[in-house]
C-alpha cells in the first residue's frame, strides 16, 4: 500500500512540476510547418517552431498549448502526464476566399436544366456546321490564275538570290524544335501537386453552380485529365486561362456522360 501511495505521489509531483514538452507541427500532407507560434495559455510562455517544425516549451499537466500560424486554423492541446511522448500537431489551412463572380444566369442546381445554358444557339450551331461541311468539300470549280505576263511584270531583283527571310524562318523552326523539350510524363508527385494547385487557383464556384460538390469536382478533374492529358500538358507550365477554358468546355461532355441530376 505504501508503494502505491508513493507512486501516486510521484506522478502528482511530476504533474505539478513544469517539464519541457517536445513536438512537431505539420500540415495534412505531413510537411513540416516552420515559424508557428506556440503559446502556453496558462504560463504565457511562448516559442516558435524551427525550420523542421520542431518546438520545445515548458508546461505541466493540465496546461493548454495553442498553435497559431497565418493562413492556418488555430489548434490547441492539453498536456497530460505523458511528458516523454512528443506531441504531433496537424494544422489545417484556412479556406481560400474566392472573389465574387457575376453569374449571368440563375442556376437551379438541377444539372439537366442548367446544362442547357451551355448549348450554342441553334443559328450559330447551324452556321458552324455549314462552315465545317463547306471546308471539307473538294472544290469543283477551277479558280482562274491571276498572272501578269512576264514581259509586263516588274523586275524581280531577288530572282536567283537566296530568300533570306525564308531561310531565317526555317532555321528558327529547326532551333525551336530542337530546343523545345517533348512533354514529360508526370509522376505521382507531379499529379498530386498539379491537382492541389488546380483547386487553389481555378474558380471552383463556376462548377459548383452546376451542382457539383467537392467530391464531384475531384472526379470531374480526373475525367478531364484522362480524356485530354491535362496534367501532362500543364504540370510544367501552368496556364490558368487555358486550363480553365478547357475545363469549362469539358463540363458539358462530363455531365452528359454521367447523366448527373
């Protein structure tokens, strides 16, 4: 019985005595976060995490430790008797505020109805179809050649000379072809980085107006990547305008393919 009381007294003594608490702060992906303010609310002791996310602060059992970093949600934890186990703190990024977007139509949230707003007007669609059909047809009429008789034509001072402009253009194309690297197949890390940047910089509200939630948007991005090699084209040169236009063009095809309601 005396031994039990002794152990209990020893544990209470450790709880009342301040100890150095160690730990590490990271994000949801496991990357260390430096320069996080670590505050002991009870004793007002303060410190900051180092480059590797590590911190060391004095605390005792029951003290509340708070973690503060700009653009991250605040986090806190209470100290228990286990001083020797390092704390592992995960900070969650704050949601990015999206600039207000003017919507020219009032979406209902029902995709079968809202998808009609993406349709091209019938007259324009008919003209486009007619133009494409005409461009594919072979010309049956022989166009007259507008040639000036050689005797009356002005003297060509470049006749028999090397066309320097054409030569320079040809050399430029050769150099460009050699110096421009072929698209490199992205690896897993490239894809993860690209999709994370995609969700940070692309206006997701446009797609949410058509009834897509966050889960649907992830599936939609994967659909567009599989169909049009989105990551392969832009993971090295991220062109926000081109990517956003391609996503909007693919939205109608995606909704018709999966028949979302």
